[in-house]
């Protein structure tokens, strides 16, 4: 049975079929009134309500997802700011060509070389037994990057390859300094190597072939050893390659010292001398 709903209340009469007009119009007949209650939705109405509910749930899920995304963006930006990077106010581009290497200090050449009472050449807190001829007497080397109190012995291999310079084999010891701190072995070995190549090789293109790159211990002190073969082509120079040895030792909590050797390929016997000096290194008190 059917009765009419006018949007506010039910009609008091019912009819056998769906009414085409409101009560009082043709098509209505008398009968027992049904209790007043909301209509039960038909299949089409239920489907419409279900779709409406699903739509509301979808909107709720999208709102939740959007909230999570916003939270992640905000949290990530706060984390980046905490480590010194503001994604909304980025720092200007850094200059990748800046030179971190200190300029040579000729004033350091006024410091006399140190030789211990038992005939060892000392620079910083490292020493090695003095090398005999053809090695020169110990002298000051002021060009070693980050070096202080640096002492060297050399052998001239190619004299006056240009009017103002000769090519030499060298063995060097000295202290390393860097700003207010010191150069720790593993962290410092690469920057010292790069700076030495820029200082000693006339700005030539130098190709490295690292042979050894490992930790070492000298008199109980931690250190790092890098041995590399260098290839280059410098105008006026016959030598085309040499072996370079860099060994940094952390001699105290606040300082490090270095052993450095560069030996041209044409003088392999001098490389044996350099290796022997390296093996006999000692940390001085």
C-alpha cells in the first residue's frame, strides 16, 4: 500500500498503487491509516545513499593522505633546517674551484733543520736515520702544504730542466698543521696529497695510480699510508713518472706529523733508500 508524503507529514489515507496526485485528487481512496514513520528507501534510493556514503569516505581518505603528505613535507623541511639547509631559502652555490691548499711560506726556511744526537733527521715528531751520499745534508723544505718545521734530504736527478729549477728525488719529515686543529691521518692524507701534487708538479696534469692506501702503526701511534705512482708530461723535463709516498702519523691528541718521499722512475735505487727510511721511522717524545 502507498500513501503520500508532502515533505513534512504523511497523508492519512493509503492507496493500492503509487499515487499520481496528492490526497483529495482523483485516484485516492479511503482505507485504514498506517502509522506515521519515515519511508523505507527503495533499491534506487539505497544505491544513491550508498554512493553518497562511499563518496564521503573517499573524501575522508584523500584528506587523510593530504594531511600525511603535508606533515612529511613540514617535518622534512624542519630536519633539513636543523642540519643547516633551508630548502625554501637555499644557500648560494659554492665555488668548487676554490683552492684549499695554503701558499708556501718562505719564512719557514729560516728555521734550522733538526738532527738528533743519534744521527736521525727529525721533522715534527717523526725521525728517520740520516741517508748517506748521494743524498744531500738535511735542509729546510718550506713548500710542503700544511707543513711546519719540515726537513728534507734530496738527490738532484735532472739539473736545470728549466732555468730556475732542477728535478730531484726527496725524502721529507715535518709537522702538519691546519687551522685551529690538526690533520688526522685518514682524513688528511687525501687533501695533503692533492695539495702536494699542485705544489710540486708545475700545474701539470698528473695521473695517479694508487698502489697502497691503508692504516699503519708507528711506535704505537695510528697512521695512514698512501703510496701512488704518478705520470706526467712537464715541458723541458725528461722524467715522465715517479713514486710518491705519503705517511701521516697522529703523534698526539692534537697534532700529526708526515713522512713524504718522491722518487723518479729513472732512479729505482733511491726508492729503496726511501722505503728503508720509512720502515725505520720513529716517533720522538
